[in-house]
């Protein structure tokens, strides 16, 4: 999808994409709370941005914000640099647990920061997720939006597991517990 109308009409099964993946409208609603002038100071960082099109979508809605695309693969980052030559659009090769690398590189420690992930953190191990949340816990001006797959059985079990292996290289994480653990 390229714009808000496409987001609302594109189908995923019997649902439209905005219903199946509510993160897009949630982020839009959140950013609309700020006036255009204030949004100039907001940095939006995507963990695992792959093609970069999610960030381009948000950039089309809010061109005044600053965008940081991250991925773990040089080929992906190089592809994005060729494809997305926009002002206020930056790129960084990093893993989620290296979030401090991004915060330091772009001097984001005291900036208004929105971090989001769509299906990327599921590939982080328990240790990597713990480092990620530990690294961002002291950032005083941070909002985080996650759209990650998880098995319902994992959440239904009332054990104290923060993470368990789901399949191949993916994991279930109880993000709420990680957030609570890190205040």
C-alpha cells in the first residue's frame, strides 16, 4: 500500500489491512496529536525495515518527521539507500539489541523517539530482547509500537516465561512483561 486509502482497502483474508494490522492507524493517530511544528523534532525508527516501505508510508503522511531505517543486512540497507533518497531519511545497519548504536549515532538520547517493529523482533532470542528493552528503559521521551506474531497458547499459559521458542528461528515474547520488568 502507498497511502491511507490503500491501507483501508487492501485485503488480508476477509479483513482490510488497517484492521488486520492496526499498528499503522495507531501510529498515525499518535502522530496527529502533535502539530506540524512539533513533529519536526520527532524521530521514527523502525526495527527491521526490510524494503523501507513502512517508513515511506509514514513519511508520506508526516513529511516533517525524521526517519531512521534499520536492518541487519548490508544488501537491504544499500537497496534502501538507492530507492529512498528523501530528506530526513537515514539508514543504519544494526540488530535490535544494538539499539544504543542507533541512539548514539543519531544523538537521540534526549530526542522525542518513536520506535516500531512489524514482525522483526520475533527473530530475536530472549537475551537479545532483554538487551533491547534494557537499553531503551531510561529513554525519557520514547513511545514504542510493536506488531509481532505470537502463539495464543503462549499467552494463555499463566507461567512466568518471558520468551519461548516458537518455530525455526522465531520466538514468542511476552512484550508486556518485558516492558513491566524494565519499568
